């Protein structure tokens, strides 16, 4: 039959291997372990001592090749928790070392031996969630003890989520991603709590003694730890579906409020599925937190939730959209929601439904742009503070914070669920509005055709960095400047049937075409009249309109006005086709376009840097007037010379100069 081994047995055997207790296998060492452990340095920032100790622990785990399972995770957390319970009270250390100094490290073994008395030990039992006898667990932990994993003494810092930091640092990375668990840096947590409740020393802080505060996805309780002391624990609620996180959060609340009541703690922090409830369990005055991003729902969960949540989109549901929706429904009228959310919720198409839902019931008080604040996660984030009003949204009075920049929207704006455009102040918004609504302007729209650059699928096979027989020049995005491009520094063996991505050849071989950088914050369009091929960082645009000449569109797309519109309307690092199509274009007759085109030709022929700048600025100013901007508006929006991205000197020109 099949021989089955328990996980604990395997873990214990592995530890004996590491400790050298199985002599028959001493000559061989297995280093194939998956730890997934890493330090979250910006999570609990105050105690460098504790961060250093956790790094030390992670190093030990890695060096010893220890796979962190429940057998080890819970005891490591319990060791830390016991130390914090002792150090936060007036209790003396459980024992002293040989030098007579108080010792806390290894306290879990004193607990398992029954030598510790404390009316909060039920929290440790809950944390360990151990069905075995204490002596059995103690025996299993001895091998870990021999590796020095319980010889670390932590520092107690009030309201610091040290347990949460330890938990996330030893928790598998794959588990964190599946749960959408991106833990919030303490500085961001404090921003939210101070923004709502003021600082601890604030003389004008309101009385929150009768206000119900909920964190519906509280994790280990880091948001609740930062609440003012004036908040009564009876008015705090924290929910989470991760049983171990709930156990840690209860310990944190016990430490914060010096609580030993199991009844109060289990009522305050509950293992509870907030999204799964049909109706709100409570009506809160404040809801705070960082809801899961990209949670991996099961098929059954998704089927149920997409049926109940209006923020669902095409049979899919983003977890943070659902949390925003249900949180709004769980607020009293006038209640406030303050969440850390991905910036994408403001303008990405898949979040249109939650924006529509917010527009029906709430008013956004403030949006603070944080950038990429999460450790090892590339996702720009915001703090959104939203008031539940039960009526249609108004943006008048909305405060926007971006780094050092801060402004308040003073005039009402028409908003749409397609995009919440809160990135710009009133003056900028008026200019964008003017460019969008002017009858003398059209848009790029369907006047052009687009094509993607080439993806070979194997550059080492098809691309050369020097000319070869059977190869031809191919341009990449960094070769492009406004109006012109450098000579190609790459060459391709053109075999379109073998490529991973390639457009119809006529796009590349067109008599004239525009090439543009796909990646970047600046619009950079270059003219090509030689049928040059382009890689995928360098896309293609052709005019298909007899009423709009390609060189005229080149001038428009390279203008300060187009750049201003792109930057402030789309806020993107990618120049998408849909964005280009929306860029305004002055309506000119073919005769009127000739004047612009003649100046474009001068720019295309110019190789003198100063003269190029002068030509560009003169043309740019004319285009701004055609857009209907006043001189003051143009001064406000025009780019600095260092942002012109102009063609200066090609390799061919430099080579000619060196030959003279």
C-alpha cells in the first residue's frame, strides 16, 4: 500500500537533518527549500531593533533551509506575543541568564512547561491553535530551538504591529498574493487615521467616544492600533477571514487597551466574511482600511458575489471594488470611508461600475496620490476619503493632494463613471474642457490608421547590431525624436511569417508615415519617408483622410497643447491608440495646413540645435493660437525647452562632420 507521512513528521525529520541528529545522512545536505520569506521594511517603521531582529530570523531560516509551516509559524508568533505581553505590563522577566540579567527569549518553552501565569494566556492558546499536548509540541520545537530560532528578544513599542510584521515576513509570498494581502506601511496607516481623527496631541480633536469604527479587512490590526486613545474599544470592530490574522489582531488590541476580557476581544475582532453577508451587520460612523487587491475568489464565491454586487463587471469582480460598495452600504448617512486603493479605481474601464455606484450615493472628500508605496508592488495607490450621502455626487470642495501639491476643486465639474478626473486643478480643468468642447476643433479620431511594431519572438536570431547581408535597418522607440529620428542602430532579417507579431507590410513600407514611442510620458512623433521598419517600442500611424495631411498631424501631435492634453487627461506611461484618437486637432483647410507643413519641412531639414528650438517654438505658438488658447493660457501650458524631445543631430550628420 501507499506509505503516508504527516507534514509535521517530515518537518521534524528535516530539522533533525539540519541539526545533525541523523548521522547516517550527515554527509549530504539538501538545499532545495522554498521559503518565500522576506522583510517588509516599511511596514512597522519605528523600531530598527525589531526590524534587525526579524532580518536575523529570516536569515537563519534561509541559511538553515527551514520551510516555514504552521508547525513553526504559530510558535514563532507566540514567542514574540508572550514577550510583548510581559514587557507591556509590570511583570518581571520569567527567568534570568547566567549573568543575572532578565531574559525573555525562549519564553514559549516556559509557557509550554506551565511555568507562566497570565490572565491573557487564552490569546496565546488561540494563536497556537494547538490540538496536541503542550509537551508534545515542546518536543517538536526543540529541534528548532537548537537552530537558535527562539533565542531572539524583541522590543515592545506601543501601537506598533510587530506581530503583523513578523507574520507577513515569514508567510509565503504565494499565499499573500492569492489573498490580495499587500500590507500597508505604517506611515500610510497614520495618514488615514490622522486625517480622520487628528493626532494624539490635537486640542481640537472631536470626541469619538460614541462613534463606531470598522475595519472590514483588518488583517493583524495595524489600522486599529493607530486609532486615538479616546476611541472606546467597545466601539471598534475588525473583521478578517484569516483565522491567524484575527488571533494576532486580538493580541494587538489587548496590548493597546490593556484588555484581558475574552468576551470584549472576540466581539471587537471577529473572524468574519464581510463580503459574504447579505445585509450590513453594523452601520458604522467610520470605515477604514486597505481592502484586498486582486483576491482569488473560488468559482462558487465568484458566482455568488457577481450576482449580489453591482460593481461586478462581465462576470468578474475585483475584491476592492466589492469592499468599497459594501462599505458604503455599511455607513450611516454622513459616515466616512477612508481606504487605501489602487489609483486604477479612478479611471480604468473595468472599474466603471463601482464609479457609477459611488456617483449615486457618495461624495469624495479627498484623494491623496501616494505613488508606489507598497514594498515590491508596482501599483500606484491613493487614499480615498468618501462620505456616504445617499445622493448624487458633487465634486465641489474635493481636496486633491499629490506630494507637495495640494488644491481644492472650487467649481462644480461634470463627471462620468467612465473616468473620475480629479488629477488637475480648476484652471487646468477649464483648459482641458475648452480643448474638448470647442467647435473649431476636431479629434485625431478615425482620421488615421495604426499599426504595431514588430515582435520577432527571438531577437538573437533575427536582430543584429551591425549591418549584414540580407538585413535592413529597423528603428526602436529610443531612436525617435520629435519630427525626426536617428539612424537605426539595429538591423533585421525581415521574415514576417516567422515573427511573433507583425503588421501588414504596407504600413511599414508606406511612402510616408509617422512613428511614435509607445512607452513614455512624452508624445514623440517622428516622420519617416523611407519605408523603415520598426520594433514594438515604436508604433506606426498613417493618415487615411484626404482632408488632413500627415505632416500637419505631425505638428499637432508634437505640440505643447497635445502634450498638455495627454498628460493631464490620461496620466499614463503608455501612449495608447485610444488616447491618440482623443487628442484635439484644429480644423484647418488644406490651404491653411500648407503654412504649417512648410514650417514642418524646415524642422525636418534642420540640423542646428538652436535653430530647431527657434523653429519649434514659433510653430508651437501658432498652433496654440489655432487651438483658441490665450497668450496667458499658452504660457501656462507650454513645455520647457528640455522637454521638447527634438531631433538634434543624426549619426549620419555626425559622421559627415567628422569627415570634413
